[in-house]
C-alpha cells in the first residue's frame, strides 16, 4: 500500500479516536453534573434547582455560541413542532431522572439508563418501521432481563424510585424518536437551547407548588458548577457528532457507568450489590451488540 493510499485510513482512525475521546469527556461531564445535583440534594425544591440551573445554562450557551454555532430561530413551522415536542420530552426526562437521582444511588440510576440503545432500537422498529432483525430483538429482550435484575420489582430490595428512572428512559426514548425527523440543517445549538429554555420554564412552573427556599452561597456555587458541567457535556457531544463514525464512537457512552460507579463510591460511599452489577453488565453487553449490529447493517451496500 502506498503512503497516499494509507492516509485516508489514518485520518479516519484519528477522527474515530477524537470522537471516542469526546464521548468519554461528555459522559464524564454528565456524571459530574449528576453528582453535583445529588450533593445539592434537598437544599431546595426540584423546580427551583432546575430553574436556577437553567438560568446559568442559558447564559453559558449564549456566551459559547461562537463554538457551538449560531442559535438560529428562523426555522420552518415543521421544525419548531418537532423541536418543541422534543423539548417537552426532555423536560419530562429531566424531572423523572433528577427525582430518581436524588433518591437512589447514582450508579443504580445510571445503570438503568444504559438500556437506552435497546429501547430506542425497539421503539424505532415499532413506530418508525425501522428494520429490527432477530439478533437485535433477542439482544433487546436479554437486555430488558438485565434491567429487571437492576430494578427487581417485587423483591425485598426493590426501590420504588427505580420506576422514576424507568420513566426517564421512556421520555428520553421519546425524545430521541422525535429528534430523528429533524432536518439535518437545523442547528444542534438551536435544539439544545430550546430544550434548556423549556426545562427552565418547567422548573419555574413547578415553583408554583413549592415555596422558594433560601439559597446559601455554597449551594448556589454548586448549581453554577452543575450548569458548567452540563455546558461542557453539551459542547463535547456537539463536537463528537462532527468527527468519527457513530458506530465506533457510540459504545463509549457506556463509560458513563464507570464514572457513576467511581463517583458513587468516592463521594457517597455507595456500591451496587452483585445482582445490580450483573444486570448492568448484561444491559451494557446487549447494548454494545445492538450498536454493533446496527453499524453492520448500515455498512451494507444498497
């Protein structure tokens, strides 16, 4: 092979490695955000927490438009319909996820969310008529068995807050399905900005049912820190979509479970029991297999 012929392969490999690195940074930043929210705990109502974090995130996104791209508001009505639908799904996912996060170990709730590639693949087959072969369907069914090992409904160790985490999985799945019909030309920054505003306003509405709590400077600094971590996660995820192959980069999202295990043990002294770890391993293995099969199908000519 000549030097010229090998250059494209080297370039693709470098792009894949950059994409994988950005995915790892993104999952770490998301986990740091989750850890910070958990540290804040019940210092303020959930609605107030999301409202204040939303203010910081809005300011951060406006300040970083130079890197994330312009937030373009002049879009067709069709695009805004899907963007708003997606944003409200994001609002539901945020409320369910944070409620679960504040009431159960971070590694457990993160493990449940690892089922997302499975639920998205199944929902896409059911509602978008995307092909789903028997291999991926079998992997999805086995993966759901892993989720049941984590949740263990009816068992002595069952935590009802796991149902909130499953609710978050449902809303995120809906969000991802609604994202697919969006025009590729619609800026990701606009989509993310709309979701940030809707979640912030949702927090403000929730404050109608909970009194405003006094905020200590230390707590406010943690809220700002959570917003910063979310901003880093968003920037990394946007950059990730522009380099590397999705099929290569996507499996690295499971590093989020590793970060959650580390943070849970180091910050909160939590460590999942053996059944939870086995269930998480099954979910991750079947998720990686699902992504692998999807990558192979997309690689087929014609």
